[in-house]
C-alpha cells in the first residue's frame, strides 16, 4: 500500500515538473518570438492641444498625470512641430510625410470634401502594410471622403481603407461639422435605410431646424460660424437631414473611440500593428462625459483635456494588460496649437484663469507665430527609450522616414527626414530647418531663428482673439532669447534676414508671396 502511494506521489511530482518545464520553455519561446517581432507603433494625436496644456509641459492649473507618465518616462520634446496651424493640413503631413503646402487643396475641409490623399500616393499605413503590419485608424479623419459627391447611404469610397488602413472607425470631418455619424470601413454605422442621410453645406433642407430658426432647441449656443443644423442640442457647421439612428452621442464619443482602439490592439496583439488613434479633444464642441463635467474649473475645455488624459490612461492600461508596452513605440502629439473661443459660448475664455494654453508662446491655432505649430511631442517605449528632455528640432512629417528605418523599410519621402535616433532619445541631432504653414502662408524655422515673410491680411483675428502673424514687413525672431517673439530683429540684423530668406526660398520657392485666401475659421 505504501509503495503504491509512493509511486503515485512520485508520478504526480514528475508530471508537475514536466508541466513546469514545458511552461518555462513556452515562456522562453514567447520571449524569443517577441524579441524577433517587429515593434508595434501607435500615434496618439490630439486636436487643438496647446504647448502649455499639459502639466508635463509646465501647466500648473491643470493636471494630466497619464500623459505625463509618457512624457516623464520617454522623450519630451521642447522643439516639436506640426506642419500646420490647422487640422487638415497637419493630418495630411503626418500621414504622407509631405509638406501640406505642396498640395493646394490641403486646407480646412468641409464634411463633403473629396479624399485629399490620392489612392496612389504613398502613406504611413501603406509603408507599414508593405512590411507585414496590420493598420488601423480610430477617431477624427478630416481628410475628405469619396470623390466629392458622397452618398452617405451607400458604401463610401475612397475612404481611409483605400489609402492604407485595413480598418477604419472614424468621424468624417470634425465634431462640429455634419454628418454627425461614425463611419466604419466606409459604411455609416447604425444607419436605417428607411431614414437616409442628406448633407449640404450650402443650403438647408426645407423644414429642418437651425440655430437661427430654432434657438430654443440649443443646449450650447454659438458665437460665430456654428449656426446651421442642430444635432443633440448643438448647432453645427453644414446642414443635415435624416440618419437619426446613426447620429452619435457627443458625450459618449471619447469612450466610444477608446473602446474601438482597445478592441483593435487586443485583437491584433499577436501581429505587428500600426494604429493612428486621433482623439477629438479639446476641439469644439467640447462635450465631456458627465463624470468629467466641472472637474477642471475651467469649463468644458479644461474638462475634456482631463477626460482625454483619463482616456489615454485607460488605453495604456490595456496595452500593459496585454503585454504590449515593451514592444510598442508610442508617439504623442497634437495637430496644431490652442484656441479658446472657436465658435461656441462655452466659458473657455471666461474661466481660463491663470492657465496659459500657449505655454508662453505667441499666437495659437491659425497663426504663423510659434504657438500655431509648436506642440507637445512625446515618444515613449517601455524599456527601450530612457527618460529625457530633448531640444532637438523634430516635426511630424519626419515620422515617415524615421519609422521606415525602424521597421526595415527602404521607403522615404523627400520632405521627411530620418531622425529615428532623436525620436528614440539616442541623439540630439535632428532636422536643421523646417517650413511651417498657416492658411496657405508659410514661415521658416532654422535653429532658434524664425522668419515670417510679409503677408496681407489682418494681424489679429478678433473672433478667436489670436494674432495670425500677418504683417507688411519681414519678421525675424530668435526664440532662444525671445520665446514669446516680442522683438522683431529683421531691421537690426539684415545679414541674418537675408540668409534666412535665401535658405527659405531654396525649399519653398518664391511663389509664397502670393496672397492666401481669406482665413476660414474651423
């Protein structure tokens, strides 16, 4: 009997040891596989977030602990730029690696605009796909859809799926523009065929309420430019009829996009993926979920920044839970600088207090001054990037050539520069110069010097209360000593001025002197 018991115990121990051995072997194999696997890349793109809107970038009146974790454990760039001071051109630049001013149509688009990116044009997602990656976009698109005459009740093409994304879950344009529906892989989500969608940016549909005709229906009032169709009590840009079952809930948008992004990384965790996650905050209309209303003390603009920070924290938790952080490069930035009153009366100006969204810079969204294009810019990769603050000059268009180098692609564009070592925190060497854009006007940055050529137009847009950078004279600033661009050195340093003009025109040519179209807010 004792011998039988001993054999039984021995056999059980032997089986246990075999399981432990197999488990260790499986873990070793998994580690080896992960080591050989190409890294995932996630771009988290904010909308109208200013250089001074994060506590990691010096904000004292608002706390953004989850984004700060990325900044404090990765590379926090103090000299990072979008290509443009408005959204559509910047999004074009980041996804194509090409200066937006090279495309005359790269400007703020209506919700009915045709696809801005050509289907034969190279893009970031196409480059990733060529290296075996799964690719996805979740969130704001605003780069046009279709060929200019979209039937929202049928499959829409071209959509992001025709320019490199395997999966897309987007809003067509902006939260304040119609159509106010989600579009998944070219199809409107939740559409009832018996209630078709109609969209027009020129004239209203008979009998449909607007902010002008039915102000009693509004839960958010307009200040400028947002007085067309009313959806969820919010007046929008453009007219829309039908599609009741497909219309989004504004207060649920942030968590809806989060769920899509979380699901995507969970479903694709065993294969290298590229995710372009474009959040809508703090763009107008600012509609925080109930749990964030009033949390910032700054009104809805502050509240949605706190909400976005929480959303990003929840997303990072998912990556951590799925064991993806050690093999994922995260790039965080914003499409352009900040604006307070951008069309709605939402207390953004009245409740700003001591907070400075510009972070001491001059200008803001729509502006050629620094606050228009200098934005928060962070790279994070757990275990691969060491914490660092970098003053290297980097731009979002440089992601194309740099990420190509990272994943072993030989593809590149002429405007993008391979500054991968700067993005990984291994070097301060990056680009030497940069052309930035606002409303089709361009300015030039070289080192610490900024050149703004003379342009016609008002110096200050009173509706948004932002200096645009227009002047009848050349403007020359050295931001090493003059971060707020207060002292114009064009007359006192003629030698530097001529040098900057010469170098600028080598890249830009001389047609930049042509008058830009009138500024379209939004």
